C-alpha cells in the first residue's frame, strides 16, 4: 500500500524516476500475489525481505544453514539457494563465499562448502526421535526487518509425519518465519534431528477454507540429510560428530554450542 500511495502522490512529477515507479509496481503486485495465493508461499520458495532484484551484488534472499563437518560443509534447504547466482554465509561477523556442492530437490536439501575450520553439529537418525520431544531452532528470520542477530524459537515434535502424512518430514510446533529455512532442528542434547523447511500457507488456507493454521510447521527428517551426506565421500565420516547422549547439559549451554555452528545464508 505504501508503494501505491507513493506512486499516486508523486508519479506525475519529476521527483520519482520512471524506473523506480516500475519497480514499485512490481513489488506491489508481488505482495498482492502472495496474499491472494497466486504466488507460492515464501517458505515453499524462499521469501526474501523484498522481491528478487536480479542485479549484480543485490541480495535476492536469506536463509539459515549449519555446519555438519569441522572443515566447512554446511546443510541448508535447496529452495534457499535454488535461484542463486552467488552464495555466501555470515558467521561470527565474517562473510565467506560458499560453493553449492550437491542438492536434493525432492527432499529440499542442499550441501554447501566454505573454507575454514568451524564448530559442527551431530546429526541424529530419525527413528530415535519421539512424538512430543522438545526441540528448538536457531536462525535468521526476516533480517531486513528483525535484524541480523540470531533468533531462537522452541516447541515440540507435533507429528512423526508431515503434510498429508509425508514420511520424510516432521510436523513441529516451533515457530518459524522466512529466513528460518535451512536451520537446524535440535533436541535437548544438541543433536540435529531435522532441517527446518516450511510452514502452512496461511493466506491460501484463509482464502480457500476460511481459517488460519495455528503454528503448523515442518522439518525434513535428519535421516534424509544423513542419506544425502552418504552420497558424498568427502563428507560422510570425515570430521563429522557422533550423536550426543543425554548428559544433563543446561539448555543455555546447548544453545550456545548450536549458535557457534549456525550461519546466515546470503543469496545473490
């Protein structure tokens, strides 16, 4: 609405360049498309804080990733990096170029690689995850609006299956927003049990069924991530951590350890 008001007020004067008006109209139509459901929900194809601008150096979108080896291999969602001309990560105040090593489109996973030594998180097989288990995620939701500091949300495993009983996903009550995609879903011991991937399309459901979903979100199961890593000889068994057993660690200590391994994904 702000863009529309701006165009109406100044569109006939020399104060606004024609190119800016065209861009404003594009953004208005983009937002209207999301609300109407004509454009895919942002967590089905990454929702940037603004519509994609295909120009060198401009940021198309953000996501979250986490290290699964100490020598720089990272897990995230495929949809986070799907439209990327270039990818980098930000961690510890540094921005580091990243390479896309392999993607699994079917399960919405991607493996990236950066140079350096990092803290890594252990992956836990999904058959050891229980209904009702407490989990949390760290990520970078809407950094253009909420800021670039890492954010924590927590909840439980709501279902051992995803949308329409999809066996490869968990349903979770952990609140997520655009930018959380690709983040680690972590248990109380610090093991990654899944990769945050999507939420129900609230606008579409409201339009079609007249009701809003109540915190219905999904994560790709850790076993699918382990399967992807087994296909990469340079990753599987190399500098990966074994799953942690219950050790009575304080929750805040588990969070600190997870934070050291979680990074922002920047897509250009």
